[in-house]
C-alpha cells in the first residue's frame, strides 16, 4: 500500500479548499488538495461545449470592489491569495432586474440609490423602509460576528472579533424574512426586498432575516464578476499553491478520514492508497465528513449532524447563442423572472408545470475578456424540489435509467419554451442547450440532493454546536458553506479561517 505524507490534506477543490490551501502555501506548509471530480475548482469551474464556455456556479459577488478597504474582506483576501492576479469587473449599476408579470424593478448597486428607488415605488412605505434598512444593517453585523465567533478557537480570539465586528445577539435568527416584510403596505416593496432569496437558498417564509441581510447587503457597494471568467479563481489560487510545492490531485476520491482515539492521521482513497498528515481540512460537507470518519470515531457528533437537512436543489439550463445578443435585449444584468406575485415558490413538478422563478445570467456579457463576440452564453437557474429526482438517486453519471433521460427531455423542452416566451428576440439565436439536474449538481459538488448551498440555511443550522470549524477529532477541521454563510464569500472565508487554526498568525488577515 502506497503511503505519502504532507503537512495538511485538503479534501475538495472548491473556493474554500483552494483558499485554505493557498493561505497555508503562503505560510510554507506542504499541502495536497484532493478532488473527486476530474476538474479542479468546484462550483467556480467553467466547462466548454463546442464554442461555448459556461459558468457552473459563479454569477456575481460583492465585497471585492476595493480590496484595500478594511470592510471589503472578500476582496482583500482574494487579492492576497492570488498575489493580485485575480481581478474583477463591475457589473452594470442595475445589476439585478426583477421581472414580475406586470411590472419590473431594477436593483441598483448603491445602497442609497436602491433605497431611493424603493421610496419612489411606494411613497407611504418610506418610514417602514428606513426601519428595514437599519434592521438589515444590524442583523448583518450580528450574524457575521456570530459566524466568526463559531469559527474561532478558545476565548481570546472571539473577544477580539467582537471588538472588530460587534457583539451578536442570538435572537437575530428567530425572525424570518417574511416577518420583517409584513409592515410594508405596498406588496410590490415586499416583493422586491424578498425576491432575491435565491442568493441564499431559503424561501422568505423560512429564511432567517439575518441570512437575508448578510447576502443582500453584500451587494451594497456593487456586484462584480471575475475578469477571465470564474475559472480564474482556480487558475490564480492554484498558481499560489503550486509555487509553494503543493500538490493537486483531481479524480481522487476520499473514502475514509483515518483517525484513532479522536485524532486524525490522514485519509484513505478509493484505490486503497493512504496519505498521511497530522491535519485534514474537509470541504466536502459537514455530514459527508462525519460519515467518512473511521468506524467508532465521534459518534455523538455524527448523530447530531444527521438531523440537519439539505438545502434547496436546482435545475440549470445552459444556452449557447450564435450572434450578438446585445442587439436583441441581453445585458450583463441578472434577470430574476417571477411568473406571479408569489415569490417564495420552488419548482415542485418540473415535468408538469412551468417554473415559478427563473434566474437568468448572461455570463459572456459580464466578462470583458470573453474571447468570441459571436458566441455567447446564458445560464438559467431554477430552485426546485428534489423529490422528482429521488427515484434515480442511486444511479451514476453515464448510467442513468431511461426514465430519467425521458424526464430530462421533458424538463428541457418546458424550460426552453419558457425562456423563449420571455426573450422572444433571442430565441432564433439559440445554437446549443444542455440541462443539469440536482443529480448532476451532486456529481460535481458531492452535496446531498445537489443542494445549491449545502445544508438548509436555517436558524438550526447556523446555531448548531457541531458546525464549527474545529471538529471533535483533533486535527480535523471543516470548511465550506456548511460552516459559514452561503456563496463565494462565505466559502472563501471558511477556508482561510480553517487554515488559521493550523497557522494562527492568519487570524490577523481577517481581524486587522
């Protein structure tokens, strides 16, 4: 049996794993990154079909406008980890367009402009809007402090974090987004404020208001897209890792995290190979990590995590266009389409009904380095139930049964027709299309039920005592969206914080 030894093993090459590896590489630690998929990058990866390059999971992010600003932590960390090579392009001022059956609203990149636009939409809701924006700011600070507190060891660092970010109030998670929107008299204002729940994956009636505040507030200073496309995340961070002698291994599936007497010793791979290290950082999900532990280890922890539920799944339709789509109405702005005024619905029966919500991203128009002016792309994302795909959960990629393939065809045609109704001028330019289901998502990310953001983004998840970066097994740390907040920024933060458990001076990268 082959045995190799490293300072740190990192399971998963999404943004959290790459951030942890790059941070440790900068500290001269010898790391190895193990990725089950054939392509590195997790949901930051892109993939190509013919002349079209699609984004798997990155459509915009905030907090990267000015990396030198103390407040823009994501931008500051990415600038450091990539040695300044990762650059971002500002999206249009109206970066999100909300399209309802009889009206539309453009979400502007300045918090003050956004508030002014909402004030014009409903003059008699201005006082309620001021209270909402103040509550959103407080809730965002509270949740960030809570997540940072959970990530840190001991007692001194959490106290320092509170000095920097403020003290959290646990009751901030007990109020739902829908409850916070009740005071608005005009339903249009409430619809605008709650419509972008897809950014965190929990419908307004169940989403803690603090989670809504954290995700929507991250765009107060604008929305941005990586120059060169989302693949630049992996390309620039992998360069940092490789330069320090780190090793990167795609197509490498971990089947066991080896441990004895509550201390980690390495991992065992699907082919029987053992890689030894005193530290393992797992980004494959909290429950998956616990299930991979050696038999008999941390049983109470495993049982506690088993009670948590996966988040909302999604169906994605990838479209390739031949021609200049700008001439026919496409822009770099994201378009959120709602088929009725009820914004909190997911797609329950994808073979029998139209999707209640479409998120449309024309990714090729966001990237200033997009290479081909005549080949453009769009990704359409629909939050959906997992139940319609449950029958085929045990099947594998390339060996799905006929029933699954037939349903995929029906879903594709229904979603394609729905897109054409909303963008009739673009319909003749469609040159390629391909759909992915929650099973496709699961095969790439390894998430339960192909959930967009890992575990369900509930108060129970956020307050769960087992979802800390430091696990009950010495030397084993968690990273990824399950431990912090949803999206690129949250996953990035978790990776750097996990690395800080190994290399303590990294805490000052966050707290300074």
